């Protein structure tokens, strides 16, 4: 089980990037006092190609299955590289 001290934006970013072979990951600690219990993440991965939102979120949740019980609020946005490129050009 993940130790509470491991729950950092950096730790989550590394794990998501590695496990989901993501080409872009943003993790923001949204806890008011930065005590690492609320996070907002953006993950861009080819693993999301052709998958509906629910399946994409399930992949993220499975990746962080040890950490999520310790996180009180978790907001995620999952995009394919194509969707991310379109969003960047807005």
C-alpha cells in the first residue's frame, strides 16, 4: 500500500506517465494546504484511442488503485494525442 508521503503530484505524474505510456501528464495538488489529498490530473495517452470516457477513467483508476483510497478528491481529464493537439491549437 502506498505510504501517505508518496502521495505527491510528482509521484502521481511519474506513475501515470510510466503505466499509461502517456505522452503528457499534468497533476495539480488542489488541496487548500497542499497536503496531497485532492488532485486534478490531465493524461494524454495513445492507450485512450477508441475508448469511451468511462474506460479511459477506469485505466487511470486502475493505475492508481493503491493511491486512490488515500485521495479525497480526484478530478481527471483523459485525452488522446489528437484531442490534445486540437485543444492546444484553440
